């Protein structure tokens, strides 16, 4: 599946919403870790390990030339890399 640059989880709906959006993107890839997806859908902790791992996985397995998966200003999405 090809994703376009943009927001996939609007932070105004809360951080848990953006974590679920990230989990939903991961779920579209058969090789994504089910445990990581489940961890993102669980109750949030103060630890961002799941979010970091998810973005790392997406950037390694679903690269987009000139863009990276991540959080920006509270939103989750595929963002252009700034110089």
C-alpha cells in the first residue's frame, strides 16, 4: 500500500487516537509485529518506546522518498524531511 504525505492521526482527537492511527497503518503490513500493534492500542504509558519502535519499523519497511513517519505537533503522519 502506498501512503501519501500528510496527517493520519489528528492530535486534536487526543494522543491515544494518534497511537491507534499508527497501529492501523502498521496493521496494513503483513510483516508488522502484532505485539507492537497491540501495545499501541493499549492504555498509554509515560514511555514512548512503542511509538519510537513503530516509527522506526514504518521508516524501515514502508519508506517514502524524502519523508518519514512520526509525530509532529501532536499529529501522527508521514511528513516531509526538512533540511
